[in-house]
């Protein structure tokens, strides 16, 4: 794992972890809050309904109190009158009163008249609850509430109902009523939906904050990486330029030493061997050895001069870049047999010595590549000097570049490109339409000298 990857992970992972913890804690606390709030609402609504039911029962007792107490016309007449009153005493749309005897026989039921006169002691609701038994038990216990499910007249469905029963002990009746609680479930569901929407909004805000923080952190990391890379590239280019300068200085020193020292020494030795050759008229064998040594010395001197010229061509320092390119083309044509056409304009002092050397080395590397890989029989070298920049083209008619076109090229191409970029130039590698390869260099001229020109 690279340092940059570690830096990104160290920066971003804590943000993600903290956001997940905050989101998880928020979600957990919100669920607890929902449960507590809905339970509180449910309790308040149930308490209000219980009080409402008590009020309805109190109203019913008030309406039948005098008849129940005095029994005018006898008990049976009083019971018939009470049945009529309770049958007609309704509230809301689904509110009514019902009466059962203590053995479970229905006496009054205005909404389900088919129940009247039947014994429902063993009646169970959909949850298996013995409804009538439990209501009678609550009544015998002094009056109380009982939760069960029952038919709702307005919808015809089975809904939760909170019933309340009291005992009319003188007649052995259980008087009851109740309110349906499905509205509580709907209200609780609405509250839960509101809370769930709030939770989603909160989590979305946390997600957006986290995403923004990650984007900001990533941008900062990318900026730091870009700054570091740009700084490293700058230092690398400076180092590369310095290496090229030192390399050229060393080449120039070695070239000078070869030309001025070793070459002169070899020439001196050749003079001595020539003297031996001229004085050895009587010794044919010695004269033959001398001639052989002269031939070897001539080859050695030529090789030394060639190496000296390759290391640092004196024509580049003495005559300029254009003449050096012409000389390089002639020498390459002589050595390789490949036709070289050179069209080079003089740039005089509009280029620094380092830039001239870089351009010369690029052409030199191109010629080496042509000889090794291109399988060409003709090379064109063109150097055009403009007002503010120059253009160098090296084109051959060989086999061309492989497909797909390489993005960076080999080591030689990278070295050429780095040399040119050192002097703010641009080097491109292209495939010619007619076949072959084109190396194109564009480099700005020195501003001061360009203005003077």
C-alpha cells in the first residue's frame, strides 16, 4: 500500500466511521424516542377515552336511575322501559349500550339485534378472548374496562374496542358500552410516519455532510498530491537538466582530451613508425611490420576522432547547430548508406548552448533509432526558425511505429522529451500517413535575442 493511499485512508476512514456512529446513534435514539412518544400519545388517548366512556355510562345511569330505583308499574314494566331507553340511547356513530344477564344472555343490543335473547357466555373474539365472560367479571368486580375486538357498525370490519361494564345488581344485569380504538392505531401510525420521515431527513443530512467532508478531504488530498507531484516534477526536471549539463560537460572534457591529448600522442607514434618504415629498406620483414602498424595506427586515430566527435562535435561549438546537423547527416549517410536530406536554418544566438545541444542530441538519437529499427532508405531533417519559436522535424520512410501508438515510447524517447522540456519545448511522436515515423520538436527562442533579431 502506497503512502498516498494510506494518507487517503487515514483521512477519509475516520470521517466515514464517525458519520456511521453518529447516524447509528441518531437512528437508535430516534427509535427509542418514537416508542416513548407513541406510547405516551397512546396512553393519553386511552385515558381520554376511558373518561369519555365513564361519562357516557354516567349519562345512561342518570337516564334510567329513577325507573331502576322506583320500578313504576312493577319490575317487568320498569325493565321494558329501561330496555327501550338504552336501545335508543346512542352516541357518535358507533357508540351504543348493551345489556347482558349474569349468565351471558343478551338483553339489549341496538346494533346487532340478532344477539338479543341468545346466550353468549362462551363467545370468543378473533383473538380467543371470552368477551362476555370478562365483561361480566369486570362488572361484578365493581366496574372496569376490558379490551377486545368487535364488529364495528360503520365499517363492518372487526376492530379493537375498549369496553366498560357495570353491574345493575338489583336486576342481575351487566350494563356496558365502549369506544373503538382503531383511531388510536391510525394516529400512532401517523406519528410514527412523521418520526420516520424526520429520521430519514436527519440521516440524509448526515450523509450529505459526510459526503461533503469526504469530497473536501479528497480534494485537499488531491491538491496536496498534485502540489507534491508538481514540486517533485520540478525538482526532477532540475536534476535531469543538471545531469544533462554535467553529462555534456564531461563529454566535452573527454572529447577534448581525446582530440588534444590521445590523438596527438597517436600521431606522434605514427611519425615514429613512419621513420622506422622509411629506414627499414634492407629489412623487408621489419618494413612489413611497420606498414601493418601504420595501418593500425591510422584506424585507431580515425576511431579516436570519431569517438571524440560523437561525444561532443566541435562543429556544434565552432559553426552552430545548422552546420552540425548537416555534418551529422553526411556522416550518418556515409556510415549507413541511408539517404539523409538536411534543410536547416541558422539560429545564431537566438538559442542557448544548452538548447542547441539538446536539439542536436535529439537528432542524433533519432538517427540511431532509424538505423536500428526503421528499415528506411531516406531520412529528412528540417529545422525552421520562426519569430518566437523553432520547429524541428525528423522524418523517415521506414516501417513506422507499432499499433497502437505508444503513449510514452521507450527510454530513448523519454530522454529526448526530458531534454526538450528542460528548455520549455515540446516533443511529439507521430506516424506518417505515407508510412514511417515523424519526430516533431517545437521550442521557444530566447526572448531577448528574438527581440533583437
